[in-house]
């Protein structure tokens, strides 16, 4: 073809696109500058890069180039490329420089001018990024099931240690990874769980190994105990939406309280119980001094069942009177004991204390002075770090406040978020200090004691409350001291600081061949703000994709289904979004097999659909500077 003919063809092609060579030239220039910047980003690599495991060498280079790319707002460029029918780079994180160079080649082809600039070889070629991510996911979690790419991780309940039938059901439903939370139980129970898993695994017709992740407990940042007062149980009938009792409350009257019970139970003298018969009325005044009556319904081997259609609060010492004989006895004990709590209101103050003395509600002193509610904090280091003006959240973000005054022993907090009418705060509820720089090690004495068992038996270690590269170095050092075994490492991103430090933690973690990230969305939502969670989890997925690091999508996935047997519409959509990760985690619950089965079906269906392949690459400031 003659030069003039070639030029005519180029002109025709540009006309079809509705553009000109003059308009394409700036795009070539901008992309060429980006390509050069990506090459230069690899010329001065941070020290950890030289120690990275060989399987992550090209991935680390791609990760660094991704961070360089996201220093600028590329949305206008994306729109122009999209209008030309070219890649908008929205799904290019797996092979950044190769994607840029491919688009450049296409632009040069449009104007029939070969690219004369000698370009550097990209660290990851087109399509190689997906292959690297799949390889790293298999190294960490094991082979994926045949029908879906995303694995299913399930948190083990204590009873799973001895319930082989349940373990078999979970495996058959689609469990790929068993998560053992080291904050609960002990090494003997964990060993039983693993033995039961392997036994159930061996009995399957087509056995496929289920991996084990053991989650280190980490520092315990929780509310302390609350003044119990008298043990109290609540007797409450079932009511309709208008408050009318439609089913009486049933109460068990027995000589001894059972070890476990869900129905209210009152302990009474055995000889007095023998005199009761169906139809007898037992009158009393409850803890609120309200007149109530229990009517004996039936007798059985476990005791006597009585009924009432009125709500009552019962404590030991209350006298029951048998109307038929006018005999009365004292209640010796009650169960289940209603968990004690303090109530906080918006605008009030709450004192968080270093001492784990029983907490109490707000009250008036003998002099008439109003004293705020008080509750302890299980992590004393908080009082060395927290400052006035910093926010505090309790119980997964349901209660919030701001520190007004801080001392070495107490934090005076003004409550800014609570339910209308007040919110209850119970013992053992989580506390978050999203803006407080807590200088504490994520490895507690308990974690260090547990580590020998974990390294010996786990395929992966879940690293709770990790927040900086030095934390990763510390865990590497502790594991190396135990011998040659190297379990995979899953960094749990659950604090604002961990999110800010994620690139640097990854560079340190990649010195070992098996690395993953868990997006712990519960604590992370409280730390970064619920309104920003969607944005933050997207950024984590992008960063992990750039480093070819597999991700665990965790917290409250199908939680309603696992707990009640009936899913909500929103959690089905949320579970479907989990297909974008390499593993999705379910928590324990009485309907866990149904939840696994549903998640398996959702992920299998979603794997048949193409993922959304366009993201708008605005300037990303999350990892431009390290956290203070």
C-alpha cells in the first residue's frame, strides 16, 4: 500500500471515531509520561523489596507502580479513552504498565505512526496479573472448588469439636476453610476441632482438603464488668404488634436450677412444689412491686410449669403465696439471669476507667450532685494514649462520644450518639478509638503462648489488630524462632491505622510466600465511618489486586440467615459482592449449614457473570503519606 493510501485509511479511521490526529496526540503524550513515571517508580525501591519472596517479586513492582499511578486524577483521561472504544484502565491494577503500553500501541496504530520510544519491559504482562492472583490464592487457601473461584471460610463454634455430623454437613455444603478464633476455648478444644475436621473429611466420597486458619486473639479492648446487684430474670408473654398478650409466658418451677435454660426458671423448696396441682394460683409482687399471678399448668419430670399473661421481673427473696392454702415460700434462685447493663443518653457524660471495678449507672451523690455513669476498660494502655477531643465508639458503633477530659486513670466522655430514650451498654462490648494512636503490640502474652500450637497446626494465621510494618516483622520473628514451619499470614485490616499502613505492611509480609488480607468490615466501619466503608473496602480490593494478594471478605455475611434461618434481601446482595474476593467468611450460627449452602449457590451463580470492569481512577490520597 502506498503512503498516500495508508494516510487515507488512517484519515478514514479517525473520521469514523469522530476525532482527529491532533486530538489523539495529547493522549499519547499523557500516557507516555505515565509510562515513564511508572518505570522511574521502580528505580528507587524501598529496602523490604529486596527481601521479598521470589513468588511476589513482580507483584511488588506492580504494586509500587499502582501507587504511583493513583497519585493523579485519571478520570478525564479515562473518559477520552472510553469514547475512542479503548480500555479505560478501570480494571488494570493487575498489570498496570502493560495496560498503559497496550493503550499507547493502539493510539499509535490509529494515527499510523509506530512508537519510536524504547519502552521498559513491564514487570507484569497483560493477563499475567490474574494468573498470579489465582496462584497466590491457591497457595494460601488451597485449590478452589470446581464451580466457583471464591472459597468459603466458616468460623468454628465450640460444639464443632465433637459434632462430626455438623462438620460433615458444613463440608458437604461447601466449606473450604475452617476458622478457629483463638479468643475462645483453648488448645485442647482446638485440637479436637481439627481432628473432627480431618475425620469428617476422610469420610467424604471425594475428599478435598479443608484448610485451617487460626485467628490470634490480639489485645482485648472491651468494656469491663457491671455491678450485678441481685440476679434478675424477666418473665414476658408473647404479644402482638398492639401489645396484646397472644401467648402466655411459661415458667419452670423446680427444686434446682438447670445448667442451661432458655425459659424462665424459679428455684423453690422441693417439699412445697410437691403440694402444687394444675390450676393453683401463685401470687407475688415482682421486683417493681407490681402484683402478679402464676397459674400452675402442668407437672412433669423436669418440674412444674406455670403460666402468666403479665410481664414480671423476678429476683431471689420474692415470696410466692399459694392462694389455695395461703402458704408462702421464698424464691431461692432464678435463671436465666438477665445480663446487667448501664444506660447512657445523648448529651450525658460517661466515665471510662482504668480500674475494672463494676460499672454503674448515673446517680446522685449524698450531696445531690449528679455523678455520671462509669464503666471499666480492659486495655489499660488506652489511658496513656487517648487525648481530649478524640472520638470513642462502643458496641460496634451503636454508642458514640468525644473525650472531654483525659487523665492516666479516667476518660470523661460526652455521649454524642445513642438511641432515643437511651442506649444500653453491657460488659464485654467492643470499644474503638479511631483517631487515637495506640502504641501497643498486637501480640499479647496469650498470643505468644498460643503461637506454638498455631504454627504447628494451622495452614494460615489471622493477625488481629496488626497496624504497621513493624508488627509484621515481630510476628515473622516469633514464628521463625519456633522452627522451620511457615504458615500463611492473613493481615486483618480492622483499624484506620492498618488501612493507612497497608502498602507498607504488605511489603513486609511479602517476604514470605503465602500472604492474604482480611477486610474485617465490622470494626473497620466503626473506625473509618459507616458512610466511608464502601469506598475503603474498594480501595483495599484495588490495592490487593495490584499486589496479587488474595482477599477474605469478612463480617456479617449472611449473618441473619446463619442466626435465624431466614436471610434479608440486603445481605443476599452483600454476599454476591463477595465474589470479588478470593474468600468469603461466614460467622457461626445455628443455621450455618443453610448459610454455607446459600453462599455456595450465590457465589457459583455470580461466577458465571462478568464482573464490572470499569472504575473511575480519581486521585487516591489514602496511601500518599503514612499515618502520623
